[in-house]
């Protein structure tokens, strides 16, 4: 008699093969890491591509030029290694520009931050008048830096409105704000600070409006005065606003070019107000020393990156400690 083999039925038939790999291969799910990578590639790839093309690629090209003697009117291009960077260390014009840039940056970081905080504290109230005043303080920010430079050049002229007002008040010899080497760097720094003031006011106002009212009320009930409430409650909670303002002002001031070009053109005298960015453009496009100008630009980029990183580390540590 033929032997019958039992056919599995019930739950055992549904379980599939008893040994792994003996049945049809199942499709594996992608892990969380691969799924996250796929999402990142889909959403971030266009932005990363644009950033690489318009930021990283020009930096790489400038770095390559900085190691050569590139000059479009004096071919061929030869590799000179770090020679351009060694020349910067001994270049009095570059060292003067570094000193001017440092002074300008320090003033532009401190003055708008301090005045912006004071103005924000005064405008941190509700009402149509205060809303209008906020718009007034922010208006300079929407103006072009060239327009601001032209306007202030007329105001600070030797026979401009400011000096006329000083003569009317009895000052016989008012300062030459833009043609005197003793005043010109500080005049330019004041103009930049004036335009950046509105940005600091808006950022500090946003920070003030994010402070819980309950904390102010609790400190007032405990008997703290206005100054003590500011020192113990308001100022610590504005740490994020201080970080934003400081970093933005630091970067904006260090790469100043347009104000210098329009207001003083690097003068008066030999580079009294010339910044590093101004020297980069002058050396690269006027003197056609592209390699040397690229070395200046890379050096300026390195200084900005290091300074910004240090500032962020210090300010963010303060935020965490609070």
C-alpha cells in the first residue's frame, strides 16, 4: 500500500518553513538611520548643493589662488606656496588695516548693543506711540548702506548741518569729522552703529516680550526694585538676545567695505579708515594682485571664524549656566 504523508494544517501551516532561509526571502525594512538619511537627502540636498556652489566652492578657489602669484595682466600663474601669507605678516598696510578693523569692530559690537538694550527697555510698553517709535528706530535697517553713507557724508561735512549747529552754539572750530585722521575712524564706526541700532532694538524687544510676567511680579512682591529686577531677572533671560546681536554685529563690522568706500575711500591719509575687506578689493581689482588679495581674504575669513567661535562659546556657556 502506498504510504500517505500528512499535510500540515492549522497554525503550523501558517508559520512557514521550519529552517531560516528555506522559504521565500522576505523584504527587510530599512532601519531608522537609513530612513533618516533618505529624508535628509531629499529635503536638505538642494540647500547643501546651493551652499556648496556659492560658498564652499568660492572659498576653495580663493584658497587655491592664495598659494599662487595670480595676476590677470602678468601670466603665467605660478605656485608660490605660503609666500603670500608670510608677506602679510610684514605688510604694514595690512597690519594697519587689521588695527583699524579691530577698533571698528569693538565699537560696533559694544555701542549698538548697549544703546539697543536701553531703547528696548524704554519701548517695552504697549500703545500706538511705542509701536510708532519702534518703526522709527528700525527704519535705518531697511535702508541701503550706500544711501546711509551718502546721507551721513553730507551731515558730517565741514560745512554740513552738524558743524553749522556747533558754530551756532559757540564752537569756533568744530572738528573735521571725515577729513581728520583723529576723528574719521570713529565717525565711520558711529555711522555703522547708528544703522545697526534698530536691529539690536528689535532683538532685545523680542527677548523682553518673552520674559514671563509672573517672574517680574514675584520679584516685585519680594521687594526688589527696578534695578535689582533687571539684574536678577531681565538681564539673565536676555542671554539669547545678547548672543544674536553680538555675533551679527561682529561679522557685519569685520567685513565692512561699502561704508569705507563711499564715505572716506580709505582715507584721510594713508589707510586711516581702510579695513581688511577694503584692502582686499583694492589689491585684487585695482592693483590686480589676485593671489595676494586672496591670501588677505582667507586670513580675514580665518580671523572671523575663530573670533565668532570664541564669542559663541562664551555666550552660549552663559546661556546654559543661566
